[in-house]
C-alpha cells in the first residue's frame, strides 16, 4: 500500500505535541513528516497503545526498531530520531491484527522510555524542520532531477508498484515529494534513518539524490546482466536465473563469499594428496557448483558428488604390522586348522617385509558353509593391523552395484567398492567379497560378475573406474579376499584372476577342539553363563552333538546346538537359582536337546549281493551312499534307475552296464542272463537329488556283484568316474569323502591312480586308519572289491532254453 500525502506541509510539521508521548515501535519502516501511511499492528502492547490514543485523540511517537526480530523493544532497541504522528483511522482485520492509518507530523528525538506498561511512554524533544523555499531554483532543480530519476527507477524495479509513479507525478510540493520518496521506496532502513536525522536541508536533498542514483545504477546493471545472460539460459534453466544475476553482480563489484559447504569442500580438498590432474578435475567440478542455484535439485547432486570426492581416502594407507610371529599368533588364536590359508597370508607378510611394497594378492577361499571363511578375513585384518570391510555379493544383479551409477541418473551413487573404501577410511583395507559365487549373471541391468573383472585384476585395479566418480581410483593396495561355496558357478575369466585356496570341512576331532576353544566360551557369555566356571562339556558330550545333532562340514549348526543347550541350562538356573549341571555327559545332552535327528552313516555290511558303498560330495561335506542292484525275471534288456538321479549319474549306470556286457566272460557271466533278466539300480534316500560322475565305479561294482552273486569286500568304499572302455578317471572332494568314510567306519577306499597326489597333500590326521587302493581301470576295482565268496542264498538264474546255472 502506497502512503498518502498531506497538502499543507507547513501546518503539519509545526503542530505542537506534548513532551511525554506513547511510543509505537515499528519494524522496517521509517516515517517522514507530512506522509500518511498504514502500519500493521499485532503486538498486544501496541494494540493497547493504539486503542488509548484513538479514544483520547492523542498524538503518538513513531520510532523504528534497530532489529526487527525484537518482540519487546526498549529504549536501546529503538532509533532515537522519529516523528510525531496522528492516528487517522483504525481497521480491524479478521486475523486479530489491526491496520492503523497514521500521518507523520514533525520530527522528534526520543530522550528516554519512562513507562513500559501497559505500553511504552517516553520523553521526547521536538526537532526543527526546515521547509524548502519555492523560490530557491537550485534546490528545486535538484529535486526535479531526483524526481525524474525516481520515475525511471520505478519503471525498472519490478518490486515498486506502478501507482507510486502516478503519485510522484502528481506531487508539486518539493517537501512532500522528497519525504514521499524516502518513505515509500524500498531503500535500506539505516539509510532512511540517517536522512531523517539530518538537520541540514541541503544534505538531506543531496543524500536522497545519491541513494536514488545508486539504486538506478543497480537496476540498470541488473537489466544489462539480464541481456548478457539471456542467451545462455533456456526454459529448463530459469530456476537458477536469479542466482546467475547475483553471481554476475558479485563479479561486477568484485565481491562474493562462498557458502559454508563450499568452504568446507575447499578446506578438505587442500589436505588431500591429489595428483595435478585430479585437482584440476575437482576445481572444474567446483566451478560448476558456483553457478548453480542452491534451491536447484542440480545443486544438491553436484554438492553430494564433491563431498564424495573429498571424503575418499586418496593416498591414505594404514601402516602394516609385518611381524610374522604376531600374525601367526593372531591367526592361530582365532581359527583352528586352515593351514593353507594361514601359510599364504604369512608368505604375503614375509615378502612385503622384504620388498617394502607389493601389490596385494587376490584370494578366493572356497569350501562348505560354516567353516570360517568370512570370519577369517577379520583375523587377517587384525594380524596386519588393517581396516576391515565386507561386501555381501549374494543376489547382486545390477552392474551399478559394483561400478556405480552415472551421475545423469536421479539418485545416483557410487558402487559398493568405493562406498566401502569411504567407510574404511584407508586405501589398503582387508576387503571381503562374500559369496562371490552367488552373483547373478547376465541380467537386464548388466553383468555384475564382469564388472568384478576390473576390480580383481592386479594389472587393472590400480586405475579402477567408478561410473559415479568418473575418475580412476587405485585399488592395488587393497587385500581382496573372496569367499565361495561352489567354484562351478563362478565365471572362468573371474576365477582365473583369483588365487583359489580350498577351505575344507572339519573332521570330528577338529570340531571338538573348535567347540572347546571358541564356541562354548562364546555361547556361555551370550547366555549369561560367563561366570559358570564349573559348567563344562565332556568330550563325549561334544562328540554326541557333532555326530547326532548336526550334519555339516562347518560348525555353524554346532554353534546353534551348543547355544540351545546352554539356553536350557540358563533357564533351569534362572528358575531354581542353582546350576543344574557341572560336567555335561552324552545322556545330559540327549535330555536337553531331545532325541537325535541324525545318526552316523554306518557301513551296512556285505551280506547282500549288489550292495556297494560309494562316496559322495555335497555342499555340506562328504557323505556315504549305497548303490543297490537287483535282478528280476523278465524280457531282459531293461534297465531301471531310481533314487532321484541326475542325467550324469544315469549315464554312468548305462556305461557300467555296457562295459559289463562287453566283458561278461571275464566275470564268468552267461550272456543269456541279460536277455532274460531286468536290472534295477536304486540309490536310497530318494527325496535327495543325486548327480555327478563319481559313482561310476561304484555302480559297475554293484552290477558285477549282483550278476555274479559274489560278496563285496568288507568295510570298503569307492569313488571314481568310468569311461566306456573301463578306464577310471579322477574325481574331486577327496578330503570330504574321506571324512565321511571315516565316520562310517570304512577302512579301505578305492580311488583313481591320479587321485594319489590329492591324498599326499592331506595331513596324516585325516587319513589315519584308512588304507587307499589306487586303480587305473574297472578290472582293478573288481580284483580288489569282489571276493571269491558267494553270498548266502545266492540267486539262481533261469534262462529261456531251460538251462539253469549258478553264477560263479
């Protein structure tokens, strides 16, 4: 709302006022003599003042607050030069506030605030106002020049309403014109207050002209900047148009301070050990931030990117502890066994201590679940005194999870590799890539396993390129350790870049030691039994849990069963306040855990023809399995396979039968038997899928035993693949299969001759009590496995020409 004016200026400013007046404090407003202006009143104290003054037709004093945020201003909070004023009208607003129309009279000086309740009342002193002489042509011409500049300013400044131009054009009195301009144009409050305090008429006019000229120059500069920047701004960039103007204005006057965020970025960047190229990249990206509007979404995107750059540990490395003695002590303390892995880490530390600098190896630990592959990474980090980070790759289906998103996407962020380094705070942590065999391959979002090629290639990862950073990062000092359960699902190029170390399952003796040293101590603390020193597990009790309550190669289920045992003991102790057990026995274990769900695979003897013990590898370790062959009278040439067998295992059965047919005379088998009897091969536990070639010699021996009715050598098991010409091929999972055989009481194991090298690498503790027999063909297997003894109640074969013969 534009203030109105009073025509008779001299009469207005000379109106007499009492020495003590109610003082109305106003915000961001300086009222000049002779001008009528609205004032919004909302404070209770101000509303009481207006009500009393209107009721008594009294004059009031108007003073501007120094700080508009002050709610209860006192004498020190006000400018002391103000004006007397008369209340013209009071308008009540719906929101409870009031708009008061007031007219400024003469100037006054506020000497003190004498009363503060119910509103401020102060002592004032009238100040003399000089009136412009109409006959003074110099002053009149100056004011007319100010008037013309003011009209141009109103045209250029969009914040001044057009009605101000009409009012200014209609004013003929120079006194009222100057005061109207000063009251209504959006100048700085301090500048207005300074002019109100001036006693010299010439100074007042000159200062007004100077302010008008400055504002006019500023508006002209803004207009020039609009023209200058318009060519660079399209419709999508209008959101930061004002910011561009401000920046150009700052450049024009040589000023401008950076935001706190920018200053923080520059400070952090200064401390980083960057190359010249990297520092140029940062400066270029920082300059992009400077031209963006802080309210623009692009500003936060750019700011986040720069914050990511300066938060990464560029060139920051923790100092390795290269003491071999300490490293071995830490590794042995945390993990039992795992000699190959420990040996490789100690070799790395030894070479590093000799060279002083070395690219980190890329290790892949593979083995069944629960053997400690992941936790081993923490121990390695402690041994080296490095930071430890872990990324789970199971189910990762997007390449951007590894290599990051490009910044053109909304919500873009770095990949897991860079984020983990940011979290670690160093560029040489021990980095665990967990479950690398479970990365999804060839999805619509790219191939994450292919993205890992660059990460895990020692020749490339010194310049790893993250799409979000868009600069190279050195990963060559990072000690990557991948873990996997199955190497078959890892792409060959990726597997080729890693040093594969097998972490095999534990035998019962090892599990007992692990339980004693680690699991029982840990679970006693977890269940509030840390101080129960008298509570112990006998060796037989631990063995019973291992053999009859778990079925695994690792110790994860063993830990759960120990936890369950101790939970029940904790419950009993909390209920009776007494420790119910001291040394747990196998009987106590069965009482606490219930009936055992598993029983040890036991060798079933050799009383039946066609029943042979084989060895199998599973994801939870080794198992023994039984191959059963039976013959039934029929048309012959029919082979039935049952037991949920896979295609490879079925093919092994067909190969074994064809080989026996081709060499029937060597086994003294009448060839007519194949034309008169159907053959059925079954592998028990039909709900469990079974596949693989390693049962080849077992099936061949089972068929040979059934067709000859000869007994299989007692306590014997076997594993090996066969070919159509009877050659025995090597198989894998030897250690796990040996453990399974030992658990079942097997004393003799038949293997391929080429598996001898695998046996020689296995510590003697694993093979103690087992004799190995190495073969090259199926005949060698039969020579050892089939005895000359016929089973009790042998089957009598009846052939179609009524000739009955007993198989020998």
